[in-house]
C-alpha cells in the first residue's frame, strides 16, 4: 500500500471527479441531470467513499483489497472470458462472490502497456481497483457497517440516481483504497479503446454486440 500526501489525495480526487463526469454521461439518467444535481451527486459520492474508507481502515487497518474480501467472508472467483463480458468484475451479494474477469483485465493491461501506460498497470493495479470497487458495493449492503452515506442516500432518490451515486462512490472508494493518483475510470476508457482496436482488427465481434461497452463496464449487477 502506498502512503498518500494530502496534495496527492486532492489531485486524485480531482481526477476521479473528471472521470465521474464520464460515468454520469454514460449512465441512463446522465442527460436528465442539471449541473447542480451533478455537482451534488459527486459531493455525495465523495462523502460516502471517504466515510467508507475511514470506517473500514479504522476497524481493519489499511490492507490490500483482497484481504478485506476474505475478512468479509466473500470470495473472488476468476472468470476467463474477455468477450462478450464487458466488465472487469461483478458483485453477487447472494452468492457472496466477486466475479473477476481476469481475461479482460489481462487484455486491457496489455493494451495499456502497448499504449505506453505502464503506470496504470503497475503490479496488479487494475485487479486491485476492480476488487476494491466491488467491495464497496458489498459495504453498502452491510447494515450499519460501515455507516456509509450511500445508505442514507439510497432512501431519498430515484433508483437510477441511487445506482449512479453508488457507482461513483465505488469508483472513488477504489481509488482511495488502492492509493492510485489516476482516475479509476481510465480503465473503463482503456477497455473501450481495446474493444475498438479489436473490432478494427477484422473480427466481427467487436462491433457486432453493440460496439464498445458502455455502462456494462464495472457497473453493478442490477
Ligand atoms: Zn460498480
């Protein structure tokens, strides 16, 4: 785990916020939200993620994401299908499983290396970010622990907006927990690029199933 200076945290927060605008734009309710509502959503998500991060690390200390997975009696199940599964990971609360699409993760890592973005790959950074993201969806479903603001917010908004808020919070939380300075949404963008590259490479699958993945990437299972 990395130690983060306050400046670095602020820069990371700004990067997440910029990425969050793309998450909002991709969502089914994005077009209907006012600028003020969007700013409020981002503020709420920031508060929720910070609260979850503070509570989790207060109780269990700062650890690698997959350590918490074991702590919460969840398990990571690796699935190996890059296409047509347009997600890095999925959380299944009933099965207590985080499904990790290791094939897509490996493909996107190769793509990032080819693009000269080794800094986004690091030592399993994408895997950690994907697990941390899904872990936050789990935390949002534990009664009273941690007392995430997302839980309060869930009661006073439309389902689609609540879903979006939870998604933004999961993105910010994953960034805080893994300690990265870039936006987690950079991986979503890289995956979309990879899919486009794949389509242009002559296989029909890239475009056939609706082109680049949109909200499916790192989106919680409904
Ligand atoms: Zn999600």
